[in-house]
């Protein structure tokens, strides 16, 4: 029987039984008494870590513990932008490694993560913006990463609906462009890594909240959860937004703050925006999803919070900023808004590091840039857990930099977000 015909009959049969006989993409096992490694957090970074632990390091006696459902945290609450145009060498190498993994991730996982390299534009609105972008493009290209400067005419040709009039408050004087950047489908990334990790023997345990980290002296021995104690010699914490809470369970204090970050989408319309447009001066970034919705985001709420909700003034600012760049958007209705929780380090760069507590590791502090790093973050964190030492790509992102002073200041690359 032809494969397409078989697929149609399979869909009809499972529809008639309300998908009760549909094969699950991953198992839902009960937790074992102990594992070699426990990953706390079932988002993209945590699932990627588990996948690469099993695939690259042959460590499959691993449990991913998620207090809710997979991808229900920041993985499902972001604007899905992927890029590697970072200023500092350490950041550029890490994000570029991640982008290269993105480019073959659908084939790697045999799961369509819908990565779309449609390009990422960063606009310049004054001479200082333009000179700063030129400096950054030169630094990025020295690291072998694609980046270029566009003139106003080139920007207008690429994005015809952008207001490029010279008489407006924020005229577009040019832009930087990373053509290999783009967007991906956030939930597909979580599902693809979950299915891949499960196939390699990893236990994915949902609705299992970690309530404590048990120590014996200076070493971890396991975690307390809502489903009982689970032992492990190594624990990797990858719970964006709540990393400080997990650290406090082990008697640690991390140099991070948690903030709400909002985004919203419009009603769906026909394709009119074929790239990602970002502006630090106007303070907004916009792309269009495959469903036709405009995906719009801006900066964090200034207050500290663990709540997945934000404030109305930020939404008003986002909408006003979007209409400055795209006056036609004023006619659109917004469909929905949401917020995630981001934990931000003082230098706007992540922590991918061991801790003074033996066997306890943290991957956190990504701020608003975590999604783009998903595969690369999981890849280097898996190496760190398996080898008990950082990979050269994440060696600079240790906790020690906050005492040595070797900070990696990426506030400019994070642009709109910080």
C-alpha cells in the first residue's frame, strides 16, 4: 500500500477513536529511585541537555523533571528568534555553534522544528546607531559569522512596508543584517528533543516539581519532589526564571534577577513581513508567523517577579513602537498577549557552570536570548555534566567571572531586551 494512502487511513482510524491508540511521542514513566543525572526543567535547554547526554556521551540513565508540562515555561513563551550576531568572541562562538546546530536540527531529530532562516535586521536611526552597527558587524565578521550593513534603500527593498521616510522622528539610516538568522517553532523544538531523548532511554517525568535539593556535606545526593525523593550524583538545573529558587534550596545565591517579559500577536493576515525587524532605539521587534500573525515583543518589565504576567504600560509601549516603524499596523487588532520569566545576569550573558556544591550545575541567566541558544546550550551543558568540566565554548560563562571581573557584557547585542 502506498505510504500516503496508509497515512490517510491511519489518520482516519485514529480520529474515529479520538487518538486513544495513537502512539505517544515519548513515554510517561514513573520515576526510578535513582539516576546518574537529573535535569531539573523540561524546557528546550533541559531536554536538549538530556538528548546530548545520551547521544554524545552515552549517559542515558537520566531523568528530566518538569513541574508542569514540557515546554510550558519560557520555551513556549518567547518570540522564537534565532541569530548569532553577538559582539564578544565568547558569545559569538557559543551562539554560532548553536546556529549551526539549528541549521540541521530537523534532520538530526527527524522532527520538523520549522527553522526558517529569513534573516534578522537591526535598524539604525541615527549616526551613532549606524557607527555602532558597523563596529559590531566588523567584530562579528572577524569571528567568521555572516553579517553585513544595508543602506536605507536596501532596507526599503527588503521590507517595503517599513516607514523609511527621512522626515520622521526615527528615520531609518541603515541596518545590519544576518541572513542566516530567522525563527523556529518553539513547541516543535521541545517535542523534537523530548522524542529524541526518550528514544535514547531518557526518562521524561512531567508534573514532578522539585521541592528541595538534598546534600550530604559539600555534595548533592538527590532531589525532593512532589513524587518523592529521587537520588542522583549529578543535578543540572535548567529552570529559566526560577533558577534563584532552586539555588536557594542548595544554600546558594546566584547573581541573577527574574523579570517578566511580554510579547503579543496580532490577528492573522496575509504574508507581508518576510524577515525579522528589530530596533533598539524605537524599542520593538517584529516578525510574522507561518499562521500570519505578527509576533511583537520589546523589553522586560522593570520590576522583579516570578509571575508569568506583565503590565499594561509595556504593552502600550510595544504597540506605539510598532506603529512608528509600520504605520499600517495601527489598523490591526491584537489577538493575545502573554509573559514569560527571564533571569538576567549583570552582564546580560548566561551562567553555564558547576557550583561550589559538588555535583550541582546551573544553566541559567540567559535573559531574553535563551531560545536562540537552545541546541548549543544543551550541547555544551551536556559536556559539562558528563566530563565534570566546561567545554571551551562555555568555559568563560562560569560563576567565577563574577569574582574575577571577566564579565561578558552583551547588553548591546541583547539590544531591545536590556
